[in-house]
C-alpha cells in the first residue's frame, strides 16, 4: 500500500508541475504579446505623425509653390506664420515619441527652413521608423526643381 501511495503522490506532483508550467507559459506569452502590441501601436502612431510632420515641413520649405494646394487641404492654415506655428506645435508634441536624433533635426529645421534641413529630418525619421542604415546624405534628395 505504501508503494501505491508514493506513486499517487508522484502522479499528483507531476500533474501539478505540468499545470504550473502551463500557467507560467501562458503568463509569459501574455506579457510578450502585450509588450509587442504596445510597440506596434507606438510604431503606428509614430509613422502617422512623422508622415504628417514631414508634409508640413515640406509645405513650409516650398510654401510659395504649394500654398494653394495646402490651403485647400488645410484651410485652417492660411499663412506661412500659421504653418510655422503648426510645425512648432508638432515639435513640442514629438517630445513624447520621437527619437533624440529626430528631435535635434526638427530643431535644426525650425531654425533654418530649407531643403537641406528638411532632407536631414527625413533621413532621421526614416532611420527612427525603420532602422534603415544608409549612406545617403540630405543633398541626395534635392531634385533641383
């Protein structure tokens, strides 16, 4: 009888360990999935914001050429001063999600709105979003238009 009791105890212990192991695995799977969902959500937000910001910056650099189209799409921004203000607001908002390099590049852009600083900003955003290592420099995006 003692031999049978020991075997039953071992069976219950084994079942308990398997159940506990399954519980741990489920917990780890949940934590990993939760973390991944947060990262994907953050990345999606960052991608949408960066696309909007780069278009605002582009419109600022080429305001004379783009103002008609821009005013049609954003009637609330009807002057270059209002557009500069909008980009500045985006700069402040970026402090919540942008990488250090992107923040420094948009600060440079706000100081001097030209194609070179715009292109440098685009490269920084590209690297932050997609981790793209590149040998391109800001002047590689100039088309001479």
